[in-house]
């Protein structure tokens, strides 16, 4: 017998001092009762209970740690996972709210009798009677709900309650029903019977005398005129915008900023150099303490204030001393703290204060910050930081084009394109030697887009590449630009087995690139070598010659036309059929061009 069964039997027989094993009949009754209880209980109740347990944990952690901390992020992960599981099994959740509990299908999923701790009481007192959660619930909406619960814990009666805080969020898949939205049968007053009420009604009691009616009309007109004239409470859109700005500034107010402003004023007014140096050290201590507390938003504000908004009364040597102090934040200790913070918080937004803090570093810090590229989840944000700090020193990023991590190389290519205005193609050419094929392909595409006719030497080696993607990029380049030095490599490609692996479009592109590199040599090679014999030796030979005939049909050359007519003169064969088709298409294009020319004349 389990301890639960023992306790149950002891409660059924208060007078007994010893519990005896139940007989067969009693055991059957207990089994039937348990089966009935299990049948009555919702099959999804445990999943919903687990969801609310994680919601309470997340709400508490939000009140103890910063939102971006590892503890909060882990809590949110568990909360979202449990919410998704509950929604998958139970479907959309409709949760009833009372003063002490939150219920799902009349079964409590959260209970807390003490009002000061109760999440249910906190939202019930604000009028919430039901919460509906849709299956499309997002992680952001779930975090917003937990934040509103946390904020509602500390509001006063005069401040925004849970309902007001929640409406400010954009949570389309979480809906709340208020007490005002519907009334239960108990809340509705008893409606008297209309006949008995009407029989007792005396309309004469509500009749207004004529003199009172006239007086009321005069008072109404006077009140209306006063309201039309009174514009004291009407504000313009500009005034409303100014008020919103004041509210925002008040929310961002931090007493330390006032202290720093006063300190800055005293530094300017005190001519003593030693006093100024002590004040500079104090400022550094303030910023360093903010960094240690991971308060990067305020640290970034102070860094920007002292680097770009110094007091106009300062001397040049004062400004240099402050700048030297700011430069010290590139030390190993600060870099180690930044590295640890990025490692522990792998889901930071690109505009997170930590990255804004780095953007206020001196420009020479760009090289040190490159060490933080080892965190792949932060590469987009770190790239923006390096673009800001390295705009005048693109050479410091070139070594990272050989980094073994393809993600780092791709990020550095993007940084170089924004910081190097002189020769980014020459620097990016290093990626064509990278061991990772995806890096070589990405680098080749960038050079194809940003390069010009002088970049052909970079693409000649790619014609012998085993990679189909790199070979196609090289053909695109030589089909676009005239580069005579590539003729031998293009001719060797046509003669090689790699040519047979290309599709018809790429084969034609290869012939066009060949003719573009040297028309005289190319036309002789195609007509006298490739198309020397008007018959095929196999499928590869047929496709090779068909592609050559297609290219010749687009040329205005007597040598090309003669070759087409020679192939078309044969009575049978795949090549003769293709040649006749190409000739017909060419003559049709010529006739259309002549007609257009005559119409213009």
C-alpha cells in the first residue's frame, strides 16, 4: 500500500490508531474512484500547469536580473517551450481568473492564497476575468506578458495597472477579457416586470414647468458657448510631441548624469591641473563601474558625452587628457569582460547597448575588437562596430580574410566593402585562395559585381577549377569583359573533359567568351577545329557542336554563315537539322531588322 492510500484510509477512519490493508471490495472502490477522478481531470492539465509554473519563475527572474542576462534567457526558453507544448496538446487556452486562482476548463492551473504573492489576485484586482492565448503565440508576446506581470507588481493606485501596461504591448495572440466586457447572471440586477412597472408609473411627476424649461435652455446655451471659447486644454501636435519627449527624458533620467555634469562644470572652472587629473580618474572609475555592472547603456552615454560633447570652456590639453582616459578602455580587462558578456548572452539584438558602447571606443580599438569575431552569433553587430571604427584603416581587416571560419571571412568582406574606397577588390582577391569552397564562391561573386575589365587575371585560374560554381562565375566574367589574355585558357577548356560537364547554356557562354577574347582566332578554332566534321562521334560531340552552331548563328560573319550552310546542306543528321533551324532563325531576325530599318527611313 502506498503512503497516499494509507493517509486516505486514516482520514476515512479518524478513530483508528493502526491502518489495516483494505479488503478486496475496498480496493476495488478506491480503484474505481481514482479512475473516475482521472477521467474528470483534463488530459492537458499538467501541460498547462507546467506552463504557468514557468511563467511565475520567469516573472520573478525578470525582477531580479537584467532582461539580457543568462538566467532570464534560460527562463524564457523554458517558458516558451512549455507554452508551445501546452498549446500543441490543448489548443487555444481560455483561462478563467479569480482572486486566488487561474483555471483551465474549471481545473486550477495556478493557486496562491496570499494576496501579496498571488499573480491571480494581481490581475483580478485590475478587472481581468479571462485570458485567451492563441496557438500562434510568439516568444516576444510571451516575454511581454511576463514583463507586464512583473511591472504590475510594483505599481501604485495612481500608476498604470496591468491592463494599461498590457494594452501598450503589441500582443495580438494574447487577449484579455475584463469585468466590464461581460457580466455573469449573479451580477445582473433583477429586472422588474414591465406591466407592473408601467402601471405604477406616473408621467405627470416628470413634467417640467414652462419657466424651468426656458431657464434650462438658457443655461445649456451659455455652457455650450463657454466650451466653444475655452481652448485651454487643446494642444497642437507639436506640443504633444514635445510632451512625449519630456516623458521619455524623464523615464531615462539617471541621477549620476547630473553628478557628471556638475563635475564637468567644476573641472572647467578649476584651473588646478592636479585637481583636473583627479576628476578625470573619477570619471574613469564611474564608467568602469558601469561596465562591471553590465550597464552598457549608461556607459555608452558617458563615453559619447566625453568624446564628442566636451564643455566649450575646456582647453585642448584638457580634451587630450580626457581622450587618453577613454583610450584606456581598450585594455585587456575590459576586453575580457566584453568577451565574457558576449559569450554568456548569445541572443543580443544588433542595437544592444553593449555594441553602442563599443562604437564609442577610439578608432585604434578596431584591431583589438576583431578578437570578438569568434562569437558567430554576434557577427552582424560586430561588423557594424568595426565599420564605424575602421573606416580609415581597412588594412587591419585584410588578415581576417584568411580566417578558417567562413562566417568570419564573409563578415570581413562586408566590412571591407564599406570601409575601403580605394582597392577592395585587391584585398578580397585573397578569398579566392581560401580552402573553403563557399568562401571562394562568395569572394568571386563580390569581385564579379565590384570588379572591372582589369580584374580578369583573378578569374583565369578559375577556368581550371573543379568547382562548377567557380567555373560558371569565371565564364560570366569573360562573357561580360574582353580579356585577350584568357584566350588560351578558354580554348583549353573547350578541349577538356570539363567542357562536357557544362550545360548547353554554359557551353554557348564559353564559346562567346572565346570569341570575345579574340574573334579572329576564336572563329577559326570553332569553324575549322570544333566543326571540322559535319557528323558526331557521340553524345558529347553532338552537344559540343550544337552549342557551337547556335553561337555562329548569332554572328554577322561570312565564315560563320558558310559553316552553317555547309552543315545545313546535309540531308540527314542531328547537326544538319539543328543548322537548318539556326539558319531559319537567323534569317528571320535579319528580315525583322530590315523591316524595322525601312520603317524608320
